[in-house]
C-alpha cells in the first residue's frame, strides 16, 4: 500500500486534485444531503418545533466534531508529512495517538454532556416548548458520541494516505444508512425525536465498524498496534498544535450558535431558531464542495512539503484557490436566485418560508469570498504552520462574527443577526488576502526559499 501515498509526490497535480477532491466532494455532498433529508424528515414527522430542537442541540454536536476535527486534521497533517519523508514509524505512532485521543475525548465528553444536558440546553437557548424535544434528541446522540467522532476523525486519516475513494465510500455509507434508518425509527416505529437520533447513531456506529475493518484487514498503509496507542506528549502536542485551527473554527462556531440562538429567541422566537437551522443546512449543502476541494488539497500539499517538492506545493494551492472560487460564486448565484424554493424543500410553514427567504439572501450576500478563505486556512494546516492556520480559523467566528452578533441586533433587531454573517465574511476575506500577500512565496513561488511562518 506504500505506492498509494507515493503517488502524491509523483502524479500530475490536476489529476491528483481531481482524484482526491472529487471523492471528498461527493462524500461531503452526500453527508450534507443526509443532513438536509434528516431535517425534512423531522419537519414532516415532528414539525417546525422539531427542527428548532435539532438547531438548539447542534452546538454540542459541533463541539464534539470540533474535537474530532482537531485530532483528525492535525493527525492527518502529521501523517501526510511523515509519509512524504518516508517515516512510516512516525505515521503509525501518530495514528495510534489519534485513536487514543478520540476514545478519551469521546468518553469524557459524553459523560459530562449527559450529566449536564438540561443546563446546557437552557444555555443554548431552549425554550420550555423546545426543551423536551431537544432532550429526547440530544440524549441519544450523546450515547453515540464515540461512533461519530471516530468516523469524522479517521476519515481524515484515510484521506491523508491518499485513499480518497475509501474516504468517500465511508462518508456515503454513513449518510445513506442514516437516510435509511431515520424514517424507520421516526415514522415506522413512531419514536419521534428519539427515533431521528437513533437513526443517526446507528448509521455512524456501523460506519465506524467498517473503518476499523479497513485498517485491521491490511488495506491501509498504516497499521493498528497496541504499541502505538500509548499517548506520547510530543506527538499529542504536534497533533493538537496543527489541529487547534480546526478546533478553533468549529468550536467557535458552536459558541457562535449558542449566542445566535439566544438572540433569535429574543428577537424572533422559536421559529427564527428553526429558520437558522434550515439556513445552516442550505449553507452546508452549497458550500460542502469547497470543503471537498480543501480536503483533497491537504494530503497533496502535506506530502509534497514533507518531500521538499516546493513547485508541486505551489501548483496545488493555486489550483485549489481557482476551483474553490468558482464553486463559491456558483453557490452565491444559486441562493440569490431561488431562496424561497430552497426554503419550501424543508417546510410548508408560510412564516418560516418568508423569514427564511430574507435570511438566506442576507446571510449568503458575500458567500462568494468563502472559497479563498477556506483554502488559505487549509494551506497552513497542511504545512503544519499552526499559528497562521489558527489565526485564520479563529478570526471569522471569534474576532468578527461574535462581536457582530452582539452589536448589530441592537440597531437592526432580527435582521442584525442575519447581517452579522456577511460582515464577518468580508472581514475574514480581507484577512485571508493579508496572509496570502505576506506569505506569497508559498503560493506564487516568488522567493528562492520558503519563509518560515511563526
């Protein structure tokens, strides 16, 4: 299986990006599609209040995904560079430590979440009407924490060794199983919100078992060995230093949603929370192809950087920026053209449709800038440049979006919540351009030596 990773340093960049990004994009789109279909199931089976309950519960799910992303993306960066430097022992040690961290974080997080579930949901903005629905849903999701954190993190590892088709297959498998099981629990067994959650964790659990089989059967360049499971402080530091940017991005998104949900309760009520939940699903689906491009780029840049092939690093980055920019412009045009039909996919509630139509247009008004932002953050993750990646990832949510959320509603009420999103996109885009300009030798091959980023 070694040849699988060596092709990252040998095959033409456009061919590699297509081979790695297309499966990643397909997998991401299917995952987004299952999220969309889940929302439709809940809207039809439980009602708008069920959609609001999922939206209220989502910050805790995002927090666990942030931890899994930190471990998976940070670890896959270490693995890509180790494979590029032909250091299989370090790659396997990183893999073992990834597995250990997933188990530790999942068990501790699930226990704390179950103990404090009601106070958490109150903090997230759950009203007395939404609370019982949110408890029913989140309690079951917490029991399945280890399955979805494992799948999310390990999928990055599979992609890091260049096996994009396997990574795509497991994402599609999880999503299709979710689409299959959720209506069985929700409608056939009449289990309501708990049924929607059971469908999700059943699909994720089966996918986690399949991923374990993949590594244990010798199909991977990496191997699972008890010798590599013992946590090594130096390895954990390297994994989490790079992964911190992914955690900052998704963890701060969780915190942002807590603030947004509480503001929406005040300015718009439960229906506004449901609308944000729907808009978030649309956002995921339209922008997931960009994440697929970034996921495809990461192992190419990481491997070639580790192998010292500077020209291939630059070529990969430029191609990813061009492709991601085309996708983000297409998503912008689509949402601007048909916001109301997009809302009607999810709900028949006239008030939700009218509110969602305006929210979509406002929140997506500067979405054409997202491609450059996401690729730039991904570049520094792949290169192992933790501080730069962390700064870009943290800026959008913490420096820009959260202050905008706390300020704009004072002047524009409910519309202020929606307006905060494009303002944060604009400021994040300017910051990304600053980093590209400052470290342009990574992107444009202007200097004889790559400057170190500190």
